[in-house]
């Protein structure tokens, strides 16, 4: 890699060749560029392209483009897919003496599956046939191209041997390329690696065509799926030194801190922190129409995306089988992880025999193996597909994919390969439109559909808890989390919403009770509850302990303990010790006296509290410890003083008596 930083302007696109073996693709590239693209000795000896070749095509004095020559032999289709994954314009090459051949058809199918939409057709070896046969071949080609993206594209006749038509083809190709729009450089940088090698004095170099974003010298990147950190030491674009490369540029990147032996084709070099490697992909899969048998579920395939080629299985989600020419939603379960983004095109082939089955687009990544024929799941994937070109719309269904588990901001940003700050703005719009629910003060989000389901689930769960627990008046959020199997912050938000709607009642100690629960206490229980409460109302500081109540009411202590717990949960009693409760009105009165005394007289000796409320030591110490735990007071040696924010913890009656509000 040269250190020269002079940069030549280049067209932000790459031209690729496609076609059957020995139809003259490499010779055509040499005729157009003056450079033979075959770089391997084996290719030159055998006269066929095994790997991806490259040659520079001068479009004008200021603008250059590159032509990628891909293999035509059936055995090397995986390299053809790797080469085609980065091109914007294709030259489909068909030899006049052969016409349309099997790999001609397969290459065109692959180009369509990979989303290539612009190109032209070139008929080579016109010197090898007479005029009559050439006319028949042209008719065959026109028929073959009908209904494809090349149907209305130019078709030109040339001879690589005699150079007939080459000059005219070069001029037309230049005009077509100058008319093409450059590829957008927006998004996060990512480049599938096509080649890896080492240059003496410079170190590791990786080549390929970036599919998104831009990169400059000095950028911190990473190699995936291994997650190897690296840095850009130097760049070349279309074989010319550069300070920057972006999507569509044929690029060579000199990187630091990584050995070339640790890398391979199929790896991806990308901006740090935006991509992960996934083994489970949501996809739209199209099955090519020339096959005779349906595609069955759980079919073993070779999966090609970018330069990656890995094994996997196809799980059909919305159809029992795929008929030839049909498309459907599918989960691809890979044997090895690949790096991808929503919208990426892919191709699947049988491993044996080597046959292209079809392909499609990646719609998302997931961590779960999907079950088939789940309506809400299929609807969600279909909505992702419908919103691939709508950042905000796609984001909505990424959040919905999390189901009843709230998705964190960083997790969402990673799923859409964007900066968290950009994602947050879209999320706020979706919250404002009522499509998402904000949790944890904006740290996580939940789709409104899933929040509604969580409301129903918690509602049913708390009713079930009431039926199971009998005398338990209410439940803590932690108990609901365990029973409903939902995250704590989801339960907290759901419970708050149900309280606001009047479906739940808040009890003391942060518990909630279902307002619709009518069971629990029998008539005998209600009689005993009334009797227990009366024992605590008459004289606040002479309430009996549990054993005394059992004697007076002639009932088992265990039975009465359960009813006292119920009264505490309902907020009518306050438990000071395992065997001692006092009425809530007694506690409110004591708190009011305690707070007023400290405000007016400063720190209060603990022994003074006995005379202040007119109670015995049996009540005084547990009450003081209760107020410490509640957050009203704090102990300092033998004195009690108010904590800084005591007003937030005080009973409303205490503040009203003092003419104050909670701060």
C-alpha cells in the first residue's frame, strides 16, 4: 500500500460480468480495459476464472470505474455470488456459438435475487458464427431476457478476437455509467471481505466493496464475526491511493493489529459496536420457478450473503411447502454466524447437487428459534418487510419483535445499525404517536400491542394469586414478576397503569390488590377481622399480642395471624413485631406528635417518646424503629432526628397537621 495520499475521483459504482464458462467474459474485460483480470496462475493455465478478478475501466479523464470479472464455471458459483454482491451494473455475456446456457440462466437468476437492476447484454464470438445463426441466437436471447431487468437494456454484438464492436461498446458503456447515480454513502460502514493478503512493509490488506457508509484513514473498525479490533492505516479506491472510501467503491484497506492469517473471505470489516454476527435470520424467501418439486420445510442449504458461504436450514414460517415461483416468510438457521443488516439480499443453493434454489432479503436478526404458523410473529416479520425503506416504521416492528420483554435503547440501536441518538429521536416520535410505551424513564421501550397483552397477563395473574393465596390481601411486584414471568420494570409499569385505571388497589407496603377479587374472606373471617380491629381501636396502646387475642377470641393463633396479616396488607393495622400490631390511626397520631416535637424542639431523646404518646416501652422501641425504617427519623446515639427528605415519606395527615406539603 503506497503512502501517497493523492486521490483520483472515482465513480461510486462497480461493474460486474456474468455468464456461462468460456463465453469470453475475461477476454471482454481485457478488450475493454487492456488488463486481463485473471490473477491466479491456475486461472491463466486453465483458461478459466476461478476466483474474482478485477480491472479498471476509464470512463473519462476524471472518472474511473472498476470491472469485476466473476467465475462462470458451475463449481465456482459461490465466488460468483461473492463478486455480484457488490456490483451496481452488470454485463451479461453470451457467446454466439453457444447461446443461452445453464450458467447463463443461473447467473441471471442470482443477479435478480441479489437486487441488481441495471445492466446490458453483450454477445461475444460473433466471428465464430454465420449471419443466419447469429440472428437465431439474438432471437433466443431476446426471448430469454423477456420479463427480466435486462429486457429493455441494450444488447450489443462484439468479437474479442477481431475487436469488432469493442470500441462502440466501450463508448456506450461509458455513457451508461456516467448516467448512473452514485451509491449513497449514508449509514454505518460495513464491507464484506473478498480477499485478504499481506504487503511487505505495510501488513494486512483486505479488499471488497463497502455496502454502506464511509471509512477514512485512522478510523477504528472491527473484524467480525471474531470481533477483532483494528485501525485503518491506508486506503486505495479502484487501485488509487485515497483518504476515504465509501459504499460502491472497490476498496483495499490496509489495517493494523490483525494478522492476515486470522482473516478469511466471508468475514466483515465494519464500524465498531454496530454489528453482531447472527445465526438466526428472519427472511422473505423466493423459490425459483423452474424447479419441479416443492421446497420442503427444514431443508439443508448453502447460504450465500455478501462474501459469506455457510451451511444452514430453511424453516418455512407461513407455508407448509414452497411451490416453484412462490415466496414465503422463513427463518434461516445457520451453522455459523454471519454479519448482515435488514434488506441484505441472499441466495440459497443445495449443497449437493450444486443447484440454486432461490433467495430473498434479510428482514431481521433474532435470538429465538421460531415456531411455525404463529400469526402475530408472521405479521411482525411482514411489517418489517413493508417498512424496510422507512426507518421509523421498521423501528416500530423491531421493538414489537421483543414481545412482552421491553427492549433497551442500545439493543434497539444495534438491531437497526444506527447511532443511539438517532434511534432515540425516532423512538420519541413513535411514543408520541402512541405506538410505543416508554419504560424506565426512556431506557427501554415496549410496543403498545405487547403492552396490552402484558396488561391482560398481569390482570389474570393477580386474580389467580388471590385465588391461590386465600387470605393474602395483596402482592408485591416481585411476587407478580415470578408468577407472570415478566421483567420487573415491565410489571412496575403495567401495575401502575392498572392502578390508574382502577383495576388494582394500592395497599400499604407497596402491595396491590385486584379490585375485582371478591373471594378470600368467609363470613366467619369477616367477623373475626372486625373483632381484631376493634381490639386495636379502643385504646391504641393496649392492643393485645397474638397469644392474648387467641385466648380472648377462642381461635387458633395461626388463624388469627393470617387475618392480622390481611389487616396489615389492607392498611388498617401496622405490624411492629411478629406478635404485635397497632392500628394505623395510632401510628399516624404518633408520627404527627413525633415530627412536631422534633421540628419545635430539635433532636428528641428516645426515652421522651414514651411520655409523648402515652405508651409503654413495649410499643415505644418498635415504633421508633418503624419510623427509622420508614424514612422519617434517624437514630443518633440516644436521640432521634428527622432525615433530610422526611416529608416524602410522611403520612398526608402529618403534613396537613403541620400545614406543609411533601417536597
